[in-house]
C-alpha cells in the first residue's frame, strides 16, 4: 500500500480573511533613512489592529487602525516637542504578495503595498503610503507579521507634527 504525502501550504489564500493585532512604533525624525535613530521612535500606547481580505494568490486589501504617542521632549524633525503628542492613524493598503516569484516557501509571505491614510499628530492630515512586509506562518491559521510603512503627508511643511513619518508594526496574524 502506497501513501502520498501532500505538503500543507501555510500561506494558502483559500481562507482569505485575516485579522491582526500587535504593536507599532512611529518615527517623525526629519530623516529619509527608515532605520536611523530607532531609539527615538514613539512608543506610548502602541496598539495596531488590521483586517485583510485576500481575493487572489497575489492581491489583498487591508484596513488598519493604530494608536501611539510621543512624550514631551521627543524629537520631531530635529526639534524637541514641548508637549505630549497623541498619534492615531487609519490606512487602506493594496498589497501584492510576491514570494512565489523568488522561491517556494510555504511558511512565508513577502509583500509590498501602497495606499492612503488619515492620521492625527496634534492635528489631522492625510498621507500616501508605501509598505513592505513579511508574514511568517507557524501553521495554517496563525502567524506573525513585520511591516514597515513610509507615510508621505499632504502639505508636510504646513504641519509642525503631522508630516512625513515612518511606522513599523509587529503583530500576530489570525486567518479566519
């Protein structure tokens, strides 16, 4: 009697709704380098939540909401703030999963994305966003994601705090 073993694809999009919850860090340091001075990123009440709908092997749409904040004296564009700053954002991102073009990794999803956002840092502003990330799957329904997003604000020179910035997210991902 012969048995055939079929590999389970952890990154299957057949179960195409995902939710995630985790932490985020926000940096508005006036630098174009996304990894410069990471110790100066905002990390006060750093919650991140998202819902994603993946409708094909390569494409998905994500809606997220994040909360964070900055202490008084924290650096913004090379100048220390004179007060505590609350941070809130919500973003809509179109993701393109491209792992299969590089290698066959059933436990890993690599993606890039683009979209728009609304955020608050002492006042409201909108942004055009570019993201890159990875999801590591422990099994068919549970994984973790690490994502980096550059947020390019509308009229950044007109806003003291609500201008261009970076945001990083580390979250648990659950496939529904």
